[in-house]
């Protein structure tokens, strides 16, 4: 049986860290998009939004599309999206499509939080 999608929010100081577990695919992307849309609309710029995908086992095309929309929505509100992904399930599709300059990936939550831009 495929792993279900899990979403948890955690505050690190004033920064919100959203942790996602499971697979981000056609079956789960709508649930994740609803949650992340709410998070982006309530963000407090210039604080970043950290999206921790380190426990995601699969990132499909729907998930990539969602990440691009989230990036655009966050940037339009003055919030930097920082994506945590240090494993191939996420990094490979991002790199294959040449999106690594748009969707900035960080190896750990700590590395994403340490940035000052």
C-alpha cells in the first residue's frame, strides 16, 4: 500500500517549517496545495517559508507543478521559499527539468534557516 501524505507545521523562531512525508503525486497534490496555499497567504514577509521534503519518497509532475506555483505565490508576497531535499526522489526531477535555479534546494532544515537573503 502506498504511503499516505503527511503534513505538519512547525515554528522555528518566526519561520514556519512545513514538513511533508509520503508521496507527492496526482492523488495527494491537491491536499498539499490547499495546505500550502493557506500557509503562503498567512506568511509574514520577509520571513521565509521552509518546505521540508526530506521525507518525500516520490515527487511526480503534479508535485513539481505545485512547487513552481508555490514559489511564484510566495515570491509575489515577498516570501522566500526554501525547499529542503537532500535525496534523489526530489532532487533528480528538479534537476532533470533544469529547475534547480528557480527551486532552490537545501540539504537540511538548518541550512535553509541559516540563509540571510
